[in-house]
């Protein structure tokens, strides 16, 4: 049941930009903000991860801004918030190892060699750059683009870019392993 609930929450989170786009003009931004906070809080409770509690706290701030301003900008800034929180998590792990990517790598390779630790550190830094760029693009589309462009970028293009980065990293990792640099 826990896995099903987590899967449903992941789908709802991924579909958030499309939901906001479809609801704009039909649902007041304040109510969209309440739904955003509820989604983030449920995800935090279900996953029990500090990351999602941070996102839920940020969503609450965005919801307050939406209520205060009465417009959808605060609701559209949610992807910026998620990128900012991810940036902080990844950047802090660079300062206080093990890095996020190293922790993930150790799930499948518990005895990660020092070369693997160095590699995962570089990958973590690449993800930090990605979160800065993606967050900036999300902020730009929220502030200066049409609702359709915002939804397209944050609901599709950002995920495609993330998938491309994962795919490129996987290919680079295979190449580095073949060269014996991760042994």
C-alpha cells in the first residue's frame, strides 16, 4: 500500500504543472496553492524524508504569497522551489560527504572505490549546475512566459532534460568503467 501511495504521489507531483495549467482561470490561485501544500505535506508524511518536509514548508510560503497576492505566480514558482531545495541538498552533500550521488551509488555498489567516490562527487557537482539552470528557466517561465509555455517547460521539457542528463551520465559512467578509471 505504501508503494502504491508513493507512486500515486510521484505521478501527481510530475503532473502538477499540467494540473495548474488546466485549472488556471477555473480555480482561484489561492485554492491551487492549498492543493499544492496538501500534496507536498502528504508526500512528506508518506516518504518521511526531510527533503519533502522542506518542500512542504516552501509550498506553504508560496501558498501564503498566493493568498496575499491573489495571483498564480506563487503557484507557478513551485518548480523553482523544488530545484532550489534539490540544489541545497546536493550542494550541502558536496561540503559534507558522502554526496547524494555517492549514497545512491552505494545502494548497488557498497564497496565503492576511491575513484568511484571522486566520480560521484563530480556528478553531484554537475547536478548542482543542472538545478541552477533548470530553476532559472522555471523562474523565467513563471515570471515572463505564457501559462502554456510555463506548463510545457515545467511539465515536459524539464523532465526530458533531466532524463537526458541521466542518460548522458550513464553513458559516461560506462565509458569510464571500460577505461578502468572506476576500478
